[in-house]
C-alpha cells in the first residue's frame, strides 16, 4: 500500500484540549478522541498522548505514524518542543519520547503550521501559493504557506505571528513571551475576555454586565454570545479586538502580499463581528495592492490542527518533508 | 558566451540618487555612474535612466540586459512600478518603456529585494538559507531570502518590511503609506533627522544644538556625525531609533526565525551606535531561539542595489527567474 493511502494518527495538543484522530489517505476521520489538557504537567501531557495513541491503535491497527501539532516553538531537526506560551512545556524531546513509547514514527510541528497546511490542502487556502493563517484562541498562532509550502524558519521555530509588536509600550505579553504589545496579548481570546470584563464594569446596563451579575464568568465565549445576541457593548469589544487584529493583518499584508488571510480558532465563532473591523483596518492601513487581500474564516474548524498533523506525518513519511 | 559570463547593467534608482553600473559575470564593476534623482518627475526619471543606459553601452557595448531596482511596489509579471513612497512614480510600466527605449531586455524588482539578493550572493548573508535585510535611508526597504531565494509576494509587491506597525496610534507614515506608526516612520533616516532636530531644541548645550546654531541642517547625516564625535545627545537619539528598529527586528525574528539580519542603507554609517540598541531590544523581546539571531551591517555598501539588480537580470535572462 502506498504511503498516500495509509492511515495516520493526527494529534492537536492545544492549551485547553487534545484532539486525536485516525485519518485515511483522503483525510476522512476514522476514529477520534477529545481530552482536556488544561492544568496538566509536562509528564501528564506525555502520558495522555501515549494513552490516546494506544487507544487509537486498538481501534485502527493500521495507523502508520503519528503527526503531532503543539502550540510551541519546535526544533524540527531534533523533534523538540523548545518552549510554549500556553502549555507547561520546555525543551521536551517529544518526538523521541513519543516514538519510543508508542512504537510508531512520530513527527512534530507547530500547531498553527499544521492547521495552515490543512487549510492549504483541504480548506480556505486551497489553491493559494502564498497564504497567512492565524489561529485565535487562548493565544494567537501563526502558519505561513509561502510558495506553496509551509514556511517554518531555520530550525522550525518560525511563523510565531502572534508575537509581533503592534504597540511598542503596550502591556507585557502572555506566558513566556518577554515582549510588549504583541497582537496575541491585544487581540486573542484572552484579550477578548479581559476587554469584555472591563466593558461590563464600564457599562452597567449592558448584557455583559447582566451576565456578570448573574454569576457568569466573562470570558471570550461570553463576549461572543452577548455580541451575537446584539449587545452593543459586546459588539464594541469586537470592534476593538478586530481592529487590532487588522493592524497586524496590514503588517502581514505588506510583508507577504498573500493571496488570502485565513482566520481560525475559537474566536472565529463571532464571524464577521471580528472579521469586518479587521478587514476595514487592513483596507485602510496596508499599501496597495496588498490592502485588497481577502480575509476569510477557516473552513476546517477545530479539526484543522488534527487534519494537518496527519497530513504532515504522511508527507514526512513519504517525502521526508512536511 | 554563457549568460553567466555576460555583462549586465545594474541600476539602483533611489529616492536621492541613481547608481548605474556595468558588471561582469563575477560582479566586478566595469563602468559606473551616479546621478541625482531628487525632485525629478516620473518622465525625467525615465529620461535619466535611458540616457545613462546609453552612456553605459557606449562604454561597454557587450552589456546584454538591464536589471533595475526601484524603491516601489512592483508588479513583476507586468514589469510595472505600482507605487512608491519616496519617488513620484505610479503605475509606471517601466520594464516595457525602458526596454523599448534602450533596445535591451529589462527586468524590474524592488530595490531592497535586489540589495538582499546581492548580500545573499556576495555579502553579509552569504550561505544563509533564511535572511532578513533592511535598507535604512530616507525610508526603510525590506528584502527577504527564504529557503535560499528572494521572496517577493504574490505579484512582486511583498517584503515591504518598513511598513509594519510598531505603534498602533503612532504618527502617520511617510509618502503614500496610509498607515500609522510604521517602523519606517519611526526609525528611518528621516526619523533620525526629525528626532535630532527635536533633541537640538531640548538640549541647547549639545553639539547638535551648536551645529544648528552654526546654520547646519540637522538631518540624519548631521546626527550621525555628532554621535560618532561623542555627543551624548546625538548618541541618545541613536539609542531611541535603534531600539525602535529592534522592536521590528524582534517581530521579524518571531516571524522568520532568520539565520541573520543584514542592515544596510545610509544610516548604517553609525555602525554599532544604531545596531547595539537594536540588538539589545531583539535579545530582550523576541522568543527563544529567535532572539539570538545576529544583526550585522551590510557588506556591499551603497553598491548593493546595483550589484543585486545586475545579478537579478542575469538570473532572469538565464533561468527566467530572479
């Protein structure tokens, strides 16, 4: 059987959950599991991964390799997760560890890189030579398709698009990022929740304030719910977050002149409430012709990382390159 | 004779001067001219180019093609200079115009792209797979070597690295750039002069203030002269400009994970007075391992654009790709 037709395990090990699937050569999901990853130690995350891969193989014994997407800077040559902003991982030789423990070839990549690969192969960036993908959740991950290939930087640590400074003296960034005013800290789901809480304080008559009074935690999800329900205060929070996102998109447009921007991650549930202010800022700030690049939602939803991780493993097994 | 050995005309058409040379296959300069370009209209710039190419051919009749680097967004397929921040050029079909008028094949590219190509082939980025080059003069131009090739974006308009926002509500950018707080407007030679003039006002005892009192125009060159002479006020201006540059370098480091940053253009005359604060900011702000990328001065000086333009023309003639 050609590698192309073989089954692969794709894993998206995110800051809040781990999605694992066994996919066939046409990217159909044959088996899938979902486990919480919040609050787990490095060792516990490895145990979780090994256990779930074993379960997957019990269900689908033909799986030939494991592709693993992690929200971390990755050293591809050594298969090491060097550091992560939103997971307790540091210099973890995850490729060799997981390979030893599962008995399968394991390939590791940044989660946003594999999500970009998935959208490039099967989703919103299909047919693009150059595409920029942002995954907006707890943090902001970046994936680049340049000249039809995933661009990963010199050792695989590149494309950290969430960590570009848009406000030179802005707030300290999240987790292990030492910078200030990164788009991640100003326009992620975390920022959405923070701005939502401040707006609820400022606007006691808003739906957001009432949700808070009812004991609801005001996080990105709550702000999205209120905004989709028509709350002007929550919509204004999306205006702010979306326009900050658009400032970063304008910079990326000037840098890459991409054919398309693809926006994924949990925050995209708000749809055009997020994307319209981002598009407006892009149109107003980027140089022509770059200011005309379309900004579209990801098509593969939360499965993008898992699908891309499996595709990356397939490509590595076949060509020695993801 | 193989294309590799043939002579090429390389032209660097900058905002203040046009450098034109005839180069042999080993990039030796056989003939060279330098003309002022400041204040010229679009038509006058084309005339100047045609006249100088004719002179070059009178001296070196073997020249086989013209490579042209322009500080403008370029449409490579159509050979059009779409728009320029620091030259009065808009939708100029310069490739076909110049080709008709000179009778030679003409190839057009962004000036910073060809400077990056030159540094990659012959200068400070030799041997690098991934390198980021900034040319800091009147504006800030960007050139990208990714995977060993010049990255130009989807139509050739990309790599406008000077137009990334580092201060979301910062000052309006220069020329035709509609954005705010771009690194170009905060850390170019123009910014250096502006900050120098403000510092001269604030510090009446400084060398800068005395230069001003003596009737000297305080521009980037004057600030550089004062700083190299030890004036603390001028050195502090370089601290400010260099640290802003470093903020952009940290973003580029996180995006590209380059093996090297190469800094060229007139402002690099200040050497480490500019580069040290930039390096410090890069080390402090970028994620590991990207924060360790070296920041080095360009090696080819003001000839980089001309050399790269000739190399690009040679590559186009031979391979159909620059």
